[in-house]
């Protein structure tokens, strides 16, 4: 004959239910505590980021007040406008479509971008279809123990100031001879030698080592961030940053076609 199982007393069942409820409560409390600490951690990071941004803004020089060291022909937004004749600040069409190119001379993607679009931009600029400005920025100094991004941008600004007819060729040469992002980087003396190679007078090339426009580069980079720069290379058209997903400017001919269409409807 099978033995009957005696049912658990009601007080035992209640105790088990309370235990399960308490276990669930403790688990929920642990989860809530973790979420609170995560929230605090995120808040601390955001606060630190905000503080760093404010400090950087306070330390960055005003573009028009960088100890008077501002490249001749540069714009208030930190651009170097190149006119139809290929000279910075000369023969710049006033009513043409405004195109600004933001690039860091240590940025590999920027060098690739220049290879794709340089000839197209020159053609549109020479025809007066666009008003073209170059914005050398320094966002990759963290990858260089010698602050190559700032130094190379200073070199480009020095050439633009003292030998503006050689700026475009010099800028192209810097990208063509771009050092590895995590490798050895050109010295100021070597940057000066590159300038000599494209025809820059020796006194202008020698001035690269003085670093006269390094503070201007810092201010121009900060201004680019204020204007919406989030990475390099970037293209701004009439004050609006292009979305590379909508305008695939790394594809040959894509940027030219887009700019021609915009210019035709302007």
C-alpha cells in the first residue's frame, strides 16, 4: 500500500513564500544600486568632459587675437581661401558657392581624401564655380609626441602667409609625404625642406621653425569644433557640414558632381 505524503503545514508554505519574496527584493535592491552607481559614473564622466571643454575654450586663443600672429589672407573662421589663380587670399570669387575643407596633416583618411578630390577641387576653384577655403586643424596631436598635427598646420600657415602662391602645392606635398600616425614624424627643419622643394623662399621656409602660427592653429581648431567639426576630413558647403552618407565624397567624382549641382541652382 502506497504511503501517503503529508502536506506541508500552512506556516511552512508561508515561510517559503516570504523567503522567495525577500530574495527577489534583495536582487532588485542590488540591481537598483548598480544602476545608481552607473548613473553617478556617467554623470562624473559627463561633468569631467564639460569641465575639460570649458577649460580648453578658456585656453584657446581668439583667432583675431593670437598675439597678432594671423596668416595673411586667412578668414575669421580659421580658413585659408584660395582664389582662381591658386594664391591664398587673391582672386577669391565673392558670390560663388562657399566650400571649406577641414583636414589634419596626420590624418590618413585626409590624405586619401585629397588624392580623390584635389584635382576636382582645383578645377572648380579655377573656374570660379566655388569659393574654396582650406582649414588646417590639429586634432591628432595625441598620436604624436612632437605635436606633429599642430606643427605641420603651422608650417602650412607659414607658407600661406609668406609665400601664398605655394600653399596648395605645399599642402599637397605634406599629404603625399604623410608620416605614419604612430611612427616617427617630420621635424620642423624637414617641414621647412619640403617648403624649399616646392619653391618657397628660404627665409619663409626657415620661419617654420619659429612656430609663429601655432597659437592660431589651436584657435582655428577650436573654432572648427564650434562650427560643427566632429572629425577629419570634413566638407562644409555654405555653412553646412556634409554628411558622407548622403554625399559620398570619398568616391571619385561624387563631390564634384554634388558641388556642380549646388552651384547651378544657387
